[in-house]
């Protein structure tokens, strides 16, 4: 948190008129006026490198030229912007492109549901459907999980502060230990297996993030994910993968679970699925589970055609393996620098967590991660913390398309910020 906002900062309007719930504006006291690629500029013209990317909503950077051009053409042609779930050319183009570029090449068959514009909408739809399919109520989530702020999704959160904000009891949820939670020698799938043996008649589904974006960047081993999938099948429980933050390429492959070789029953996508930062989310459903009645789950803004247009263009990044290969290469650069920083600053007692372009430094020293992020902001780099209420992880989420020199500059600022803040 950065304190001591100047009276001349230009933030008075927000302080006077916007709700006290505002958050990021307090950490980064600037008024942003322009953005392109991996950079943001405030209204005074100062440039900041963006290792935040709209909380993972801008995997391809700000104002990608191809996406903006496609959107501009569509708007100038009087294309439909709002349509609920009516058929439109923009939606048809996206569905066909998504099937041809993403699903078919991976041997995946899913029905695409547009549940509403945000990630928590995708989760809520998945929860409702697995309960409808199975006739059971309970959902298993994992320690440190985060799945959204609406009540159903919030019930699955491991963040005590966020859970308490609900103001009512959050029910029909069981918590299982995430991979590594009980130590490297304990396979926590065996714990889940025992839980389901005792309560499978009440459990409708299991929901998991392969990398816990908000919960501290804990990442699941691919073997663990395979065993988890097998466990769910053994107990006739449906598996939901929340790929809202780790998906759309942030972990290196389009879906974060691809290298595990699993095919979940349902998949939740949002954040960068539109490519441009426009609100959009998907719930992918195995066809035999798609037992919705027409209109049984609906919402006014599930037909954001402007988002369909940019999402269709964003899929151009996935017609071959070029982007994925580049993300893997740059991920190694990030990992090497983070490990070097951790080694050189032993007083931090830091460890490297995460995978792909969703990595960070965990430090058990209270407040240090926040101090490092504040020091980075002062030096022209946007980063946030992760780790739930503890905020004990410095979290890096650069755009997947960042240039090598920009990535190197951002990592150099991170190193300088650690040197300024570390004990």
C-alpha cells in the first residue's frame, strides 16, 4: 500500500465520489490516461511497465492493434453490440473459430455456454449445473482457493476475510488439502479419496485451480492433477477446472491443464478470453452434461458481441505453437531471475512459486511482499501481491507478448525493489 497521496494528485474526484471499497487506486495513486502493449502512462506522461495486466485480463497486452482494428471495423459497420443470447454473426464467428483453433486440435468436445460477463458468473453456472446433473449439493474446493465474489463462488474461497464479507453462512462446501499442503511426502489426492468415500452421496463436484492465482501461486503437479481426475471419476463426482486466471495461455498452453492430459467435465474461462479486456466468460460443458432447459440460467449481458469480435481475433495467436513456445522460453527467464533474487537475498527467506507467466516470490516476513510492490511502483513497475489475507507473495503477470527488453527491464526493477525493501 502506498500512502500519503498528494492533494495535487488528481485523485480528489475518486476520493470524494467513489465508494470506499475501491482498492487498486489506493495501491497505485495515479490517474491512468493511455496504455499500449506492456506499458501504461499516467496523466502526467510517466510510463510504467505493467506486470499486472488487469489481474490477468490482458494476456496480449493493452490495445493490441489487430484486436482494436477488428473491433473498430465492427463498430463502424453498425455491428450488434448487445444481443443477450440471440444468434449474431459475431457470436457465430467466435464459436466456429474457438472450435477450430482450440477444441478440435486438442481432441476436445465441449458445448460453450455464455453465462455472463465475469469469471464468477462462469463458476456459478458450473456449480448450478453439476448440482442439477448429480442431484447433490456439496462442492469440494481446496485450501487457499479463490473462485469469485458472488455467494456460490465465495463459499469455495479459502480467504477468511473475503468469506466474512458475505454476511451470511456459506454452506454446501467441503475443503480438501491442495497439492503440497501437507508436505512433499503426502499425496493429498488420497485425502480427498477418503473424503469422497465418506461423503460421495452428497458431493456434486470438485473445483480446482491448477495454479492458485489469488491464493499464493501454489501450483499443482501434473501427476497430481491426473490422480485428481481419476479420483473424481472413481467416485462419480464431476471435475471443474477454474482456468479463469491460469488459462488463455498464461501457464504456457492455452488450457493450464493440457500437459496433465486430462479433460475436465467443466471448464471456466474469463479474464483474457476476450483478448482485449472487454468483459466475457465461458463455461465449457461436456455435451452429455448439457441438460439445461432453455433460459434456465440467463443474464442480460451474456451477449457482449464486441467481446466476441476481439476474442475471435485473439485466437489468431493460437493457430500454431509460436506464442506457446515463446511463453515457455520467457518463463524460464522469469524463473531464473526469481531464483537468483531469492538466493542473493537470504534474509527474505524467499521461495519461487507458480508456473509460466504466473510466477512470484513468497516470503514469510510479514508485510515485505507489499513493501516490494510499493517500491516497484515508485520505480515505474506495476505488480500486485498474492496469498490471500497474508499477501505474502510478490506476483508477476506480464503480458504474454512482452518484448524481451521490456521483460528484462521489469525484472531489473523488481530486483532493485527487493534490494530497497528487503531486511
